[in-house]
C-alpha cells in the first residue's frame, strides 16, 4: 500500500523511491563538484602561502566553529531518525525529529551570524582595513567568507525544504511515506559532510603546537 505517496508516472512506491534517490544523488554530485573545486582551490593556494593561511586560521573563532560542528553532527542524526520514522509512518516521532533538525539548523545559522559579526568587528573582512599584515591572509579570509557563506545558503535551502515537507505532512497534504523526506535527508547529510571538511581547513590550521 502506498498510502497516497505514489505519484505519476510511477507504478510502484519502490520505483518512485529509487528514482527520487537517484535524482538526488545526481544533484548531490553537482554540489560536491562545486564545493570540492573550491576546497581544492583553498588547499592549492595554502600550499604556496602556508604561514599566512596558518595566521588566518588562528584568527577564526574556534569556539563558534566547534559549537556549530556539534550542532550539525547532531542534526544529521535527528534528520536520519526523522526520515526513517516518516518512511515507517510514525508521524509523532518523525515530526519531533524533523522539528529538532530545524531547531538545530536555525541555531547553527544564529551562531554563524554572531561569528560573522565578531569577524567584522575584528577587521577580518578581506577589504580595506584588514586586520592581518600578510597579503595572502586576505586571500585566506576571502575563501573563509566564500565557503561559509555558500554553505550557509545551502543550509538555509535545506531548512526551507524540510519545513515545507513537514508542514505539508502535518496538514495532510503529503503522506509521511513520501520519498521526498529521504531525498531531503540526503541533501542535509551533504551539508553536514561539507562542514566536516570546512571545519579543519578554516578553524584548525595554525593551532597545532
């Protein structure tokens, strides 16, 4: 029984779920190319300016970065629980898990906003009046703002998708068994994986004794 989750042109919920998963993986591959290219550019540039990039890494606020890492890793767990609960048609568990995911994601964005405000107050915007002396440190912080800003936009998109799907399910406009929840979970996990790469690159460089 599809429970209303089956959509045209699919003849079985299994095939519909496989198609949704395949389509999402193709989309994630394009997103991985985007972030992967930027991360490789960061690593290549750092190779030529290790001291300046290390100095920039020491200026990044590791408290905010670590707190946001914990928030995202926890949200990955709650999103997985929510998607599996939705597939098993456990609406109360699914709703609570997805609600926690939304709360954790919003907390991440709030902390990131506070961190950006602190960075601006410290003169870490790569423009006139930049706080660090090394010219290449300006490039490092250009990468910092680009990567964290792009990641934040993706996270905001993920939050919007989860809120929309959960709202439809609560209002009875979308069955909890819809494959869309699992597709949204895949996207959310990509956001988390990208941050797992950004955290050591942007926050831990230059801090080792």
